[in-house]
C-alpha cells in the first residue's frame, strides 16, 4: 500500500528499530511476540500522529493542536478526534511499520507467485494423529474472521479446501482480498490443528487464538464444506474499496461494552443521546438481543446500508453502541455509519455477542444466540424472549418452513407442529396443502409468502 508524503514523514519519526530490540530481521518471532509488538507499535504510532498535529509556539502558552481544520486546546480532545476520525491512517501506519520490522532481508513474498499451486507446506502434519481422532470424539464449532491483505485469494481458497478436507471439517468459508471469514465444525482434535494452521500462515499472522470463538457442536452442524472467493468476506453489498473496514468504529472489549450498556439501561432517560444498535437480521434479534436495543426489521445485512440512509435523522448527534454475532458485521457496518458523518461517536463490541456471553452469560443480553448452521441457535442463559408464530406461547426453536419452495424460518411450538402448523405463515401453509409436490415443470418456486410481503424491505424507525 503506497504511503502519501504525510504517512512517510510519520514513519520516519517512528524509529522502528527501537521498538523491539529483541526482534531481529533474520529471526521470525513467535506469534505472542508479534502481537505484543503490534500493540506497542500502535500506541507509539498514535502518539506520534497526535504529536504531528501540535502547533509550534515560541511563547509560553497552553498547548494547541490543529487537525482537519479544527483547533484543540486539550490533549483529551485531540486524542478523541484522532481515535474517531483517523482510524484508517493509524491502522495503515501500524501495519506498515510492523511489516518493515518483520520482513527478513532479501525475503520475497511467495504469495505473489501466481504459479504456486502446491499448498502442502501449509497443511499440518497429522502423522501422529489417528484418523479416528479426526472423525470421532468431542466436537466443537469455530467462528472467526480476519481482515487483512490477501494477495492471492484463489490460492488461500485452495489451501482452505485441502486443509478442511484433511481434517474432516465442514462449514462455510469466504475468502476475499480483504481477508477471510469462516465457521467450521469438527472434532476438537481437528479444530485445534485448524487453529494452529491458521496462526502459522504468513497471511494471517495478526490473528491470535482468542480470535476463534468456540461453541459445542461438530461436523454434523453443517451439511457440507463450502469455500469460495468473494468480493466481500461479509456480504454488505458495498465495495470494500469504497467503504473499508479500516474506517470501523472504536472497538470495546466485552468488559467495556458491558459497562456502557449498564449505564445506558440504568439511565435510559438521561442517555437519550445513545443508541444500542443490533445490526443483525430480524430473525436473529427476535430470539435474543440486548436490553432496550434498536433492532432493525431487516432480513439481510445487505439491506443495512439502505437502512442507515433511510434513518439518518435517527443517528444524528448520537452515540452508537453496535453489536452483532461475532463482530464482523460491525466492522463494515460501523464503517458505513461513520462515513455518513452524522453520529457523535460509534463504538462496536469486539468479538461480538459470542465473546460477550462467554464473560457475561447473565448480563444484558437475553435469549438465544442465532448461528448460521444446522443448530440455528445456542444458549448461554435460560431466557426465552420470543413466542410461537401460531399460539403465542414462549418458544425460540427455529425450524425451516415446511413448504418446499420457502426458505423462511418458523417458530412453531411442539403442540402447533403436532396440529400441522409447520409453515412460516398461513399463506405458505395453504400453498403447502395445495402444491406439496412442487411445480410440475421441475423449476423451483420463487419464495412468496405473507411474512415477506408484509415486511417493508427498509423500515423507517423511531426511538
């Protein structure tokens, strides 16, 4: 990534060789060292960036910083401004500095070689692991993502396919030039080897073990293995080159997010300038959400940008606390919201609901956590916040609509299902009875049901 003149000047003053005297270019540091180094460089980069905005003065006056046509008289103000408005520059400077330090002399990036097709060097050795250990035994599901520069997405895709097949993992993996997003299931022996392989790969060197969210499950949680190359690793429908994840909001650790939500919930009347925003789909928030959140009634994340555009007045001068399942949708969603320049502040839950519930199972998130596999939901508490579609009794176990041409999910309790109420709506129920065999010409029906027709594609919300 090319640096502009300002970026180059800041890099010069960073003095990268003084950051980690224990790191030598001829030796590749382990991941723990790299992570600590990244954190240290980021702090130094931030401080250097702020210092570059200080206005020289020969008089004994108070400090003054100027940035983006504004003047700042307090250090806290300029720090807040840089954190909110210059995230992308800080990220660029940090990553470029780290790469400079870790690049061995004379090293050529083999990822640039389009002719390289042998990915066997990236497949872990399983000679000391029995095939049964990879197939049988306790299992789990991993959820993860990593935004980084992928120079050969097709090669990474090929590697992921061979890696997962070798370890008997199933799931879904999206690869793009902006990174990777995946959820895979298998035995704990297999997932442990998968994590090790990911952390050892040069493309994903910024990841760490805790970036992989774990839950009970296994290979049977997915129908098959699907790995592909896409434009986006999360389908928001906006070109990553136009709205980059580098413009994302400020990340809050689960502890910090918990404190913010606690203040918001306990002082709702005095926190009228704050919005707790769920950027997931309606069927996800229906079975679980944070207390007093704003949960848009949208069916796909690709509708989120239009939702923001339609409700800009709602976010004007507001402090926004965003969350999603694992954090990835917030990366692009917060970036899009920030690009509108209407919010006072935009924060996001690091690691998503998954990481929050690991630490606060009895916190402010109530109900189930929706997941995109055959389980549909996982539980961290016993609350049921949704109801049966037909009788209204408490119920949160999703099943697919029984009408063959409909892909909607339905909440229908045991008693209602026993009565034959197994479709997502009465209209689908009637179609199932009339056309249970499907179309005579063999072509699939286009989804058409009461649920979809009655829901505005982009709702207009009010608080």
